[in-house]
C-alpha cells in the first residue's frame, strides 16, 4: 500500500493550473503514525505531532481566510478498501485556491509542516469546488 503524505510535483502542478479565484473545499482524510519520529531525534505519538501541526498552522490557516466547515470521526469503511482506515476527517474551506497556495508556500508554513510529515502515515487531500445547484445526487 502506498502512503501519501505530500503532493507529488505533478499533483501540485495540476492543482496550481486550476482556477485560483473560486472558493474551494479540501476534504482531508488522515491516518496517523502510532509513533512520530522527528529528524532531530524527538519521538512522540502521531496524534501529538498532528496536534502540534494544528496549533502552529492554525493561525496561518485563519490568516488566509480558511475555516473548518465539517469535522467527523471515521468509524468504519462501508465501501472502499478495508485496509484504509482514517483517524481524522474534515473539510477545510478556503476563500479561493490562491489563499491555500499562499498558505502552503509561505516560509512560515514551510517552517512547521515537518510536524504534519512526522505525524501522518497516510492521507488524502481532495480539492472540491461548488457543485451545480440541485437536490439530487447527480444534479
């Protein structure tokens, strides 16, 4: 099973080529490491490392206009690979893709993202835009 922690160069390029001036939601699915090891030798839990990431990235997220619009606790995989299990699930909303890019490319963010990299065993980050209005699943 492949682990996905950071975007590939191609994925990041695709993201940057999409419109930057429309609101976006980012679906986050996170599986944490049991033990998080830092390059400086520190060892903690993945949960503690992710909390450190949240504490330090929270102000950066807020400063670009981001907000968590939904958070849930994954309980079971009903449809999908049974080996995928997620510890954290949430949707982050940004006023536009430019705000997300501003945050993740800032030197302040680059200085603290190591917490996320130590914490995360596997993840999915899916950019979503507003859907066409409609009451049905496919409208």
